[in-house]
C-alpha cells in the first residue's frame, strides 16, 4: 500500500470539509476522485501533499505516518510526491529547462545527470524543442505537459493531479488524457487524480472514488460508480 | 541558483562584519569629548571646531535648537541618565541647566577660567556656569511710536498689533517664569490674561515673531537680542528696543548660555577642558562677533558696535534657581493660556 | 521547520527591536514615583480642548486620505498605465514633495503665499493677504500635506498596476471600453494595494506635527510633543501618543472585518503591462496632469531653487553637510535593505498566514508605524543605553533599529500585497518536488516578488532618508543625517542655505533611485 488515509477530518470554521474519509491507494494504481466542486476532493489531495494538515485521523505514505491529528510529521518537500496543479503553476521566471531542473538541484544531482534526466523527460512528453522556452510563451497544452514532466522527473512515489485538464479545450483534453494514461502505464506510477468531470474520471480510473459533502459515497470501478450514479439520478 | 545563494551569504557576512566595525569604531577613544548643544548649531559648531583645532581633542556633538523646538538634547540627557553618553551640555539658557541639576544629571565643576564672570550668572554649587548672554528685546516695525515697556503688551494702543512667541518653549518660558518670580503669581497671571485680552498673537518661535515684524504683519514683539541683531545686520528696517530701561524700571531679562558637566560621562577631563574653553573670553568675543551677537558677561571683552555691553543693560535681578522651580508650578496655567 | 524558524526569528526581532522599547515606555508611564498610577492618562481628555484636537486630527487625516486617494488613483493609473506623454518625467516630479522634508515644503509655500511672499509681490498685498489666509489654517495644511503624501499613492499604484494579470483586462476589454475595464476590473483587482496606500497616508497624516504646527492648525500630536519638549515629561508624552496608536488599531480591525481578501490573480507571462491608449483625451489629460504637477511640485521646488540660486549658498550648504550627506545615504541604504528583509518575511507571514499570530505581528508593525518617532526613540534609549549594549546604542545600529521599528509596516504591507499577487501553488509546486525552504526562498519567492522587493526598497529608502523624529532622538554624537542637520541648522541660518540644503536633499534622494532604475531597467 502506498497511501493510507485513515478516518481523516478537516474543518474550516467548524464546518467539516472532509468528514471522516478513509482510503487506501495501491502501488501503480490509478485512482480518480470524482465529485462536484466544494465536495472536499482538492482538500483531500492537499492533505496528502502536506500543504494542509488533517484535524483528525492520519495519513500514511509507504508505511510512514506523515501527518496525524493536526500535526505535520513529514514536510511536503520530504514526502517524495509529485503534483500537477490546477493552475499549472509553472515558474514564470525560469525556462522550461529551469522548471525541470529546480527540484533535481535540490537533490544535489550532478549537472550531467540532470541534463540527461531532463532530456529524457522532455522526450517523453514530446517537448524536446522547447527546452529553452519560457513558460509564458507556451500554449496551454504545452504548459500542461511541462507541469507533468516537472512532477514526473522527480520519480515521485505518487502523482497527485488536481483537475489538470479542466482549463483545456476538449480535443486537447482527450489527447492529454491519452498521454497521461500512456505515461502512467509506461512508468508504472501510482496516481491520484481529482476531477469533477465524470467522463474524464471514467476514462482514466482503475478505481473511482465518488465524493460528496466531505464523505466518500461510493468506491468502485468505472462501471460500478456510473451505475451507482445512474441509480441515484432515478 | 547556488551561485546566488553563495553571493547572498557573502553579502550578509560582509554586512555583518561591516556593522561590527561600524559599532567598533565608535567605542570610546581617549582623545575625544561628547557634547550636547542647545545653542543654534550655526553659531556653536564653529566654536567647537576651533576647540578641536586648538587641542586635538575630537568633539562629537548632538545638536538641538530652541528655534525649531526639536526635542533632542534635553530629552536625551534625561533619558540617558543611567548610562550617560555626553560629557558636557551647552545650554542656551540657565533654566534647563537647573532642571538637570534637580534631576541629578549634572555634577559641579568650578572652572578656573570663570573668575571674571559675575556671580549672578553662575550656580553657587558649581552645577552650571554662564557665559555669553542674550537679552529679551523688542523688535519694532516702522518708524512711528515704539513700545518701551513689556506693559505695552496690555496697552489698548497696541491692541491686536503685538506678537509673542509660544511661552511653552524656549526663552519665552524663562521670561514668563521670571515675571512670575518677581511679581508673584497673582499679578503675573493678571498680566498674562490682560495681554491675551489685548489680542496678542502667539507665534511658534522668536525667529518667527521677528519674521512677522520684518514683514510688517505686526507692530512689535519681544524676542531675543540675537534674533533682532541678526535681521538688522541683514539690512532689514526694524528697530531694536531694550524694554523697561528707565530709572527705577523693571529691566529686561538677560539669559546667558551655560556650560554643564554631565555626571558619569566617559571623558570628564576633556569635558572640563571644553567647558574652560567655552567660558573663556575668547569664546565670548567670538560669539559677540558672530551673527548671534551675544553679549559677553565679562566687562573687558571686545564687542562689535551693535552689540551692547553687559554694563549698559538694566537687567531683571532674579535667581535662576527660583525661576526654574516655578516651571512645574505654572505649567498647567501656561498650557491653558496657550490653548494647548 | 526551517520556514517556521525563519519567520519566528523575524517576529522575534520585530518584538525586540520595535515593540520592546514601546512596552518599556508604556509600562513606565503607568508608574509615577514607583507606584502604579494612571495619572499620566488621567491628564488626557480632561478638557474639551483635547477632544477638539482629536477631532481636528481625524478631520485633517481623513480629508488628506480622501483627497490623496481621489487624486492619486487616477494619477497613478495615468502615469503607470497609459501613453501619457512625458509620464516618466511626471512620475519623478510627483515624487519630489515626499522627499523634501515637509517643514521645508511648508517654508517654500510660505515664501510663495505668505503676506509678503512672491504672489503678494506680484499681485499686491490684498491678494497676499488672501493667500496667506488660505495657507495658514486648515486649507493650507490640507494642501501641503496632500502634496507631500500624494506620491505614496502614486508609487504604490504604479507598483500594483504592474502586477495585475493582463489576461483579466484583455478578457474584459472584449466587451468594454478602457475606462470601464480600468474601473471595473483593474482598479478592483488592486483594491488591497489602494487600501494599503490609504492606510499609510492616513497614519502619516494623523501623526504629522511639523506642517500643521507651522501652518497653525492645531492637531492632537501636539499634546505628546508639548509634554516632551516643554515639560520633559516622558510619561505624559507616552500617554498622549497612545490614542494615535489606538485609532490605527481600530482602523486595522475595520480593515479585517470588511476587506476580506479578493481572489488571487497572478500572471504567468513576462509581458510588460498593457498600456492604455488615451487617444482623444490625451491633450486634455496631459494639460490636467501638467497643471497638477505645476501646483504641487514646480511652484514649491521653483521657490526653493530661486531662493537658493547662488553658488555661495551651495558652497556653504555642501561645506556644512558633506559628511551628513554620506551618512544619510549609507544609513538609508542599509535601513532600506533591512526593511526589505523584514518586510519580505513578515509580509509572507501575513499574506500566507504561516504562523498562528500573523495578524498580531501585523498589528504590532502598524501600531509602531503610527506612534510618534519621539516615543519610540526615547524607548530605544531607555532599553539600549546600558553599558553592556553600548556597542548598539553608541553606533549606527541604534538608528537602524529606529528605522526598522518605525517603518517595518511599510515593508511588511507592501510585500504582503505583493505576495497576494503570487499564487500559493508557485511555492507549493517547488515544495512538492522536494525543494526546501531556503531554496524556495531564493529560487521562487524572491524572484517572483522582485518588483515588490524593489518597490519596498525604494519606499524604505525614501522614508529612512527623510526620517527626522527617530534619528533626532537616537543618533550617536557626530552621526547626524542630512534631515537632522537641516532641522538643527534651520535656526538662524541664511534662507538661501536652507533652501539649498532642501534642493540637495532632493538630489541625493534621486541619485540612488536613478542608479537603481538603470540597473533594474
């Protein structure tokens, strides 16, 4: 088990945003959390990343408790997690190369190895020609690829994706979905993906976690959850 | 990025070393003396430079001015009582020196140089010694009739035509205090009230009073003799009149500069040397010839023609100690009178 | 953890350097002759007079704030965001009154509008009497203070306008004209910045003593001032200063209740800001700005230049102030750098709510900003003037402490408003790829807030350079700065030398600003 979320609660002004959520994620699994905005799915992601702490319950990564009842035991920078942000969050003052390099430098990886890793990664996301470009000069889809590359180059134990495709047009959305799938399968990486888009969720997920009002309402494969939703609407 | 980090660390450490040296530099050296000065910097600084040249002792000064009513020197002397930085205080009038004596901030020093200075301008305990003085004088605009007594402030003839500097500050305070000591509270208060009833205008300082008279916005004002001489030397057409000089008259207030030795200063010996220098006939002469036109307290000191000799002035006979003691007492009255 | 410690150290230093002296003063003011007593405070508000003064202060500060924001927002927008001709020159011009010490500005206006001033000389004594009547009293005080503080709004407007995400404007531009876009999109987006400039103006206005006193409009700070300089009563002076701090804290509470954070908008591109074409309105607006510049700047500065127009005056001015000029520049540069460092950390703390007491730290900083320099100054003396800490008190370090204590709020607030324009995910993205606090600081946060840092440095530099209140109280013997020297020399020095010193003051402020402009272009 890579990630264990154990009965986690999170309150904002005494109102629960996460209301007793437990979830386990297996290695190399693709889990998609599906739910309307405000259901607590992004909060859950940020708790795993370590940007916010659970008020109750605990989070375990690779067998190590990283956060427990309001306390952060392992800082986000030490959790070896990758994340792609909804607003992409590429650093505008660095080139594409600089964006990928920044995390590697923090790990004191040699220049040659850094260069090699970056070249490999850019090839994987088909962005080799944009090494020296500035993020501001890239299109939305290109920015998204770089954001993905930036997360993957660190070889994270789990990749968190916070509605990464929500700002893209449908064609691009479909294309990138395919690429994400391909890369996840190639690299065998564990992935937790958050979206409000059912179709997106069903096409990406091995397991769909349906969330509403801070609780998990249903866990299952695409068919099971889609059936559950259909029943619900009837 | 690493380079930048390193550069940053370098900058920080250089800055740190720099700060250390800066603070190290100001550690006490042997050949220096620290003086706080309340006499206008434009006049006092040259005197201090001369002392430096003559003795090789470095003078470090903190200035403050009565004119702009900065709160520097006096407040610092009081606030620094427990670890005094200053060796000497050069006050522009004796009241401040008396306050320092009362607060236990000064110590006695009888300068051998001070012998020629009349005893009425010295503290008997040696806590302060006067030198070059200023007198309270009228500046009068125009050529017509002129006031010749401070009682003219209450004279119907001069209604709405007179100015006085704010009596909460500077030499004007001393003047009001002097009136309270010689006349008694009741008479002095009546005088002040009548003065106000007569439409006297309150200015922020003696300098401003003078400017108002020069610009003919008002007829006359009681200011310090240096303010008057200064503008007359500048070619402005005003007259300077010593009030109440007639036989049997009240006389006018004469306020000497004073030198005070500070208790617990780091350079007491140099401090004494500096005081000796301030009290010397040489300094009195320089201050007489400078634009502040101060009146030497010694009889023999040479003066320019437009500076009166001390012997020619009929002065109010007062004990500065008594005057200073009045300060606390009449504060509320003054505050109310001014409207502050 | 490292982040926590850095921020804790910054807060700790804020408390030691800034708050401790004031607490020392406050505690002392509660004791009279060794016994607890509220007598110092009992003296406050015992008469109608004090209420009148407080009312005067609030009226004056409120009017100043209203007018500067009313003028400053459109003016700042015109100068920073449009194709107004000569806008660079105008910007420089409008900043000048902030640099000239206010008491010199008041004198310049006196030379000009006084009963025997230049205007009276040109149009006769009747007009002179009228202008003098305008100058002395509420209108004159208001006028001079507005011209002094207008630059604060203009500088901050320019800073924040540069940080607006132009996509927002572009989106709105599709369906609306520029006037509407500016009004509905751009200005609301930088509302926190505008509020900040209003707050700074208000605090500076309500604490100002020099201008109102020389122009005869009685305000509340006079209470504290009189206690200090007429009666040497530190307790009463502290007591009289506390209401100013309290008013400021009330405003802070109002701010927190009613001005909830707007949605954060950051920009990912490096494109320069969109310049609004003025088109037909250009000649009209150019004339309007020229007239304002003429009234607020060219007239008083012209008066100073005319008054000082002789080689002898400048010779003499330099002869008596060379050392002070160098010291001023040195202290102000170091002070501004300290303010940038503290401002960065505390601004981060406030904006990111990184510690539980981020609001408390903010309140302390703003409270200190509102207190008169004399109170902080005396507090610093009573705290640091001991044998053991003589290396601080008897060196320039004490002046830096004073700058940090008094002006910390400026840096903190400018940086907080800057951080509000930087998305949280910028830092989180670095954190998640395993980058620690120090590298995030230098690799992400500092580069992304560069403009804000430069603005903080400039504002800090100007305020340290023009500081009088604190420097006057604490400068070690022989370490005086130019404003202190001008102030102490003003008594009985020739007018032309003082005017020349005022001009020198403007020049030495602009020199480093100009150099910095060249570097960061």
